């Protein structure tokens, strides 16, 4: 009888272990119809406007976000948090009134700084794989489609007279002579010193920003009114009036920086809107996203991890990634492989770049779980691709990032597989080995798709809420 009970206990233990393993061995899936539907509508919107002058801001509508995903041809559904602009003001959450005794005098409800929420979208229709928002510059305000980038500080747009070089962009180039609120920053101004202190022969402060892909912008450091939406204005906003711009910017009108430096939009907006911002980058399976400047209510499912500061890269947002789970299998890589150089969270980088040892382990495990699919040729840096033609659905192992404080970030299906060509069902593992010239690991925007990412700068933490848009 005792041996029988022992056998029963052993069987129960085995079943529990098997259940635990099954629970951890998670998969993501998407139907092939969802992936390739509406291919007739995959054409991108025009990237050059025929209007002779910039669109007034507000008063005329912004360029509508594409109604169809430019990559996959999937109809887009608006995010419930993205506010159409202009005409519909952002509705703040109702104040929370504390419960008090009847005999007490009424207490004022707690006040939060206002928040601004605007739509964001894939920049594919502007020939970029980064994400864009439309904001206003000047008085009267004019609308400009700009990339938003957490990996840089100074915001800029292309400006007349383009004395150096301006590339072809979506909207007419900003003319500072037609704005009543524009002012160049003079030499000797503290802001000029903070930007490097360079001056031209006329005594005007100049700036230069060079990016990791060798793109660059040079121009006049300036003050202007920035309008994130029709209800809010940031007067005296420090930005770059770019007169010499070159590189891989696609057809965007410029860039808005959300780094930790004093010239970023998030830093300049902090006194009036609070030291928090968040965004949800739209996934490729039928959603639009949003960008919020300021604090808004968040899901109770948010997973926060600490920000890590690196003095040599003071403008960047680092997190302490220590392990990666793929389909319930934790990569056999020591945490120090990740932590020795650190991991940057960046909305302006497309892919996620991992240490070579970690990437090789992830890639090999991914290939092991995808044996049922037909391999396809590598596409540039993407070396693990599959042809899913004829498959009714695609199943891929789920991938999760784990941080040193226990927080976990679960990736979306389209954060694991990237489909470079919308006309064919070929998908590639959306990761790469970190080049030797790259000083740290990077979690790029592809892996951040569909999750709300919350940057609580005041509290030094970053939150993730999967499946938010």
C-alpha cells in the first residue's frame, strides 16, 4: 500500500511538472489571412504634397494616418486613446474625490498636471521604419510630420533658406520669417553654451547633431511655439532650425527628441505636463497607437523596471536586461553577458541588437521550434527567414524579456517576426547580433510594438503594458 501511495505521488508530481512546462512553453500565432488581407490597399499615401504652402495649424486637418497598414495591407482600427486632431479636445480623466466624513469641510480634489495624447503611426508612408506624430510649429501654427525618438534630445525640422541642403520631405519646409513667435538663440545665451556654444559670423548660435547611422542635421538653435495638439502650446520651445540635413530620414519633416537631456521635448514639457511620457507603437495586425506627454491612468497590469543611468550616455534610457525566455525555454546565457555593457531602450532603432552569444542561442532555439516551416533566404541583416506561403496560420514561440528586478516584458507576435515585403508571406526573426562597434545592446521599436511603454522619469522607472494598441 505504501509503495502504491508513493507511485501515485510520483505520477501526480510528474503531471504537475508537465503542466508547468506546458504553461511555460508558450506560442504566438496569426492567421495567414490576417497577415496578407487587403493587399489591394497596400499602396502608400503620397509623400509629396501639391499644396504651395504649409497647412495651417489648427484649422485644417492633419494628414490622416494611413487607414491600411503600409506593410501588410491590414485595415487599421483607431486606438481609443488616440485623439483626432483638431476639433476634438483631449478629455482628461475625471478627478478622484477622496471619501471624507460628512462633518469635515470638503477637500479639494487632487490635481494632476494635464496630459496631451496624440496619435502615432508607422512612418512607412514617409519611407521610414520609425514612428511619426504630427505636431505644430510657429504662429500661426503649421503642421509637420516628425519622427519621435527616445534616443536623442534636440528636436529639429528642416528650415528655409536651406543654405546647406534639405532633402525632399512630406510638407513644405518651415519658413521662420513667416512665424511671429520665431527667434534665433543669440551667442552668449546659456542655451547656446549648453548646445555646444558654436556661433556663425552673424552672432547666431548654431547646432550640429550626428546620429549613429551617420545621418546629421546642422542649423540655427532657435526658440519657437510648439503645439502638440490644438489645446496646448509650449512657448519658447528650444529646437533646431535645420538648414543642412542629410541621411536616412525618409520624407519626414524632422524629429522630436524624447531623451533625458535638457533640450528634449519631455524635459522642456516637464514643468507644465509632468516628468512622464508614454507611447504605444501600433502593431502590424490592425491597430494605431498613441503618444502621451504627461501622466495618464495606466493598467494595473503594468510591469515596471528601474531605469539605469550611465554617466557616459546621460541622455539614454537604459534597463537591466538579464535573460530571455523563448517558448518557455530560458536562454543558457549568464546575466553578465547582457549587463556588462547594458541595454538601451530606444524608439528610434528598428531591430533589437543582442550580444552575439545571446543572439546565437536565441536564433538556434527559434530555428529548432520552426522546423515545420520552409526556410527562406536571408534578407540583409535578418539571417533567419521562412516562407509561410500556403500555411493557414503561423505559430511562433513567444519571447519575453526579464529584468534584474523581476519585471517581465512579453513581446507581441510582430515583435518576434518581421515581414519585410508586404506582398509575400516571408517572415524573419526580428533580432540581430550586436556589431562590435555598437557599445551596448538595444531593444528597438519592432519589439516594442503593441505595448504601452511608460517612462516615469521622476520615479526613475519604465513600465510595460502588453497588448495596449
